[in-house]
């Protein structure tokens, strides 16, 4: 009978570590508080608050139930292992081995959670893509990236709401703004912040020459109640007609709203509501979240400068190259993660790049301490 003692001790150790980064004890206390809120008959009088409460309740319960389930599985495997060894029953080896492998796989998925160390990593994400150098090819590249993130969100079971798109001069998009809703959407999409470079034979060049084009991806957490004051005099409002599918309707009047914060150039839009007032309120909430996040980043950058820490790859930096010609390769320039399957990446298979970035970010943080 094979001895699985070391394997069982390893998964038990990993589960104990998960207790820490999942904050199981704190989560249980918070869940008890939320159970009272969820049971309130007037909960849905404030729908935004109700959604936040029920989402937090669901997430915490999922964490606790998942951890408890893994603990029970390990305990069962330990009992089975002890009985099998006492009776020298080798027929139990396959079941024990497959059970340990299953628990280890679940723990590997869970351990990704330990990489989310940012205050807002669990939040939804506001994303903007803007065409940069490359003319029509850059505008086409912007539209390709929007599709890539849409397919990625679909793969993960996240929702993606497009707030605004600006059509390109001949093809593609000059810009796109959207919100991705799902647990850890912001934490995952921080990996995408920066300049994305595409190299290919241009479909818009009659001579079939190779073209390099760029698109800038910016990402902010969609904070529920950002603590930031904005002077109304600093905001310029533009109204326009909603474009795209628009759910069950498309506005026929200029009810969509775009808000521009003049001091920073930050732009927030909303077109999903029927009235201009409702769209202005949504755009204003997004603008507050985006400016609050920007201020936090600036404060952190100043702390890092004072501490002598190296600057992180951020706004406007080239982070990833997508090469279609003369060879096929997608490579992240920070983490060295790469893939030769460009078609799969552009179809939303970018989780390896995201995980690679999160591990790289943690290593950078540990090195700079």
C-alpha cells in the first residue's frame, strides 16, 4: 500500500494558507452581519445598495462553503488513507490518488486569489481603449481589442457593458469605453493597462506592406462610493445619440451623455438609460470612480518615488506585442509570458497573460520592499 502521508500533508498545508488569504474567520463574521441585511424586507428599496449587499453575501458564502468543502474532502481522504494502510489495502490507492489530485487542482485555482492584493481588485472594471499611432490600422486594432475583451468576459461568465464607441474614419473604432462586471474584474484587467502593439500585413494597404499600430488600454476600478469631490465648473458635458444594439432599444434622441473632466482629461460616458438625466448620473458616478482611482495611483507613485522604488509599467507604456507577420507570437514584455496561438489570444484566451502579470507584480512588490 502506497504511503500518501506527504501528499496529504501538502494539500492540508495549502488549505491552511487559504484560510489566511481568504480571511475565513473575518468572512464568517461579516457573513453573519450580511444575513441580517439580506433578510430585510425593504432591502430592494435601494436597488444599487441591494445589489452590493447580495453580491458581497454571495461571494463570502461561496468562499466559506468552498473552503469547508475542501477541508471535508481532505479529512475524508486522511481517514480513507489511514484505514487502507492499517489493512494494507492497495485497492484504495486509485481513489486516494485521484482525490488528492482533485483537491490540489481546486487549491491551485483558489491560490490565484492570493495574487489579488490591491484594495479594489475585487471591484468591477471601467475600461477605455483608444487608437494611437497607426492610422486606420490602429482604429481597426482598437475594435479587435474590444472584441478580445468581450470574448474573454464571456469565457469567464462576466458581463461587459459598452458605454460608448466612437467610429473610425474608414474602419474600426477611434475609442471604446465599457464596464466589465464580475468578481475580480479589476484585479484581472490591471494586467491590460498600457500600450498594445500589433504587427501585421495591413488589410488597408493596397501594396500589402507590414504595418505596426498601437492602442492604449486604460483601466479603473468601478468604486461603489468613491471619496472624491469634483467641481462642477471643471466638467464639460456633451450629449449624443446612443449607438449600437442598446439592449431592447436605441435612443432616437440625444439622451446619451459624455462628461469630460477638463483638468485631467478623464472622460466618462453613459448611453444605456432612456433619459439624459439618468445617463448623466451614471456617467458622473463613473467619472468619480475614475478620478478617485487616478488620485490613488498618483499618491502611490509619489510614495514609491520617495521610497526609491522602481517605477511600474503604467500609463502609455508598451506592455504587449501581437505579431501576425512575419511570424505569429503574442508576448508580454514585462513577464515574458508568450503564446504562438495568436488566433486564440485574440478570441479572448488571455488568462495566462493575466496570471503571469499578477505573479510578476507580486514578485516586483516583494523585491522592492
